[in-house]
């Protein structure tokens, strides 16, 4: 799963524009809706602040 670390996010908005399924929303801070995200990784690739991390679910 992909998660935005808001300690690094500069709120540039690029990830919202690039997400093909509009999974990223702003609720006070930038957040990925895990129910919508298809895990394409485009947002992580293009984030200029390296704010988006990929976590592998183990359980
Ligand atoms: S692309 Fe990165 S820095 Fe820009 S709004 Fe998204 S998470 Fe934040
Ligand atoms: S991984 Fe892909 S689908 Fe998920 S939030 Fe990022 S750009 Fe959107």
C-alpha cells in the first residue's frame, strides 16, 4: 500500500493530478484512500519530495 508522509509533503498537488483513479484527496492533509488506490505507484515515482512510501503488507 502507498501512504503519504505529511512530514515531507509540500502540498504541491502533483499526485492528485497524476493518480489515474483519483484516490488522493485532501482532508486537511494529503491522503490516499486505500479502498480506491490500485497500487500503480505513479504518485510515488513523481512526488518531488519523496513523501510517498510503499509498504508491503505481510499479514
Ligand atoms: S506529489 Fe508529494 S509533495 Fe506533492 S502533494 Fe503529493 S505527496 Fe505531497
Ligand atoms: S499508487 Fe497509483 S492509484 Fe494509488 S494513489 Fe498512487 S497514483 Fe493513485
